[in-house]
C-alpha cells in the first residue's frame, strides 16, 4: 500500500490543523492506520492509531484530548485533527499502515510508511 500524507503547515500555538493520509494499492479497510511524529534531534514517537473500521482509537498521552484520528474507508483516507496545538507538537508527521489488528503504540509493528508532512507551531 502507498501512503501520501498532506495538510501540514505553520500555525500559531492554540490553533488547529487537519492532516490527511491517502492510501492506494490495497484494500484500505484491511489496515490499521496510524500517525507518528519526529521532531529534530528526537526519536520518532507514536501519536495515534485507529482500527480497521474506525471503532477503536489509541492516543499517546501527550496528545490525548487534543488530537482526533478518524478514517473514511470509502475515500481510502485517514485523518488527524489536531487542536490546541503547542510548540512541542512541531514535528514531521508520518502516517503508517499495518495489516495486524492490534492498534497499540508499537511503531515497529507498522508495515508501510508515507512520506512526512511538516507541522510548525509558533509560540
């Protein structure tokens, strides 16, 4: 499956952005989808994941209550709505897909990765 992330940009602290990840190549609903991020000088970290049909979601503690993951299987797209953005949320955000059913935060379990989209948050 090929993944294409978009929607990044520059936003002021407290603002919002919505990232999108379009998938192609295989049956989209067969994959758990997720988002991770990597800030300069830091390791890539898990952000969120959503089950195959959107019935379950999992969030890192750092984004819980501010970010919402969703998916539209008819459009082969997953989204990450980011509200109340903080400067520490600035990073390159990556979407990912995996064929196993578990939606935990283990990034090594994801099989496919898209290119990143940059999110910059000004204070």
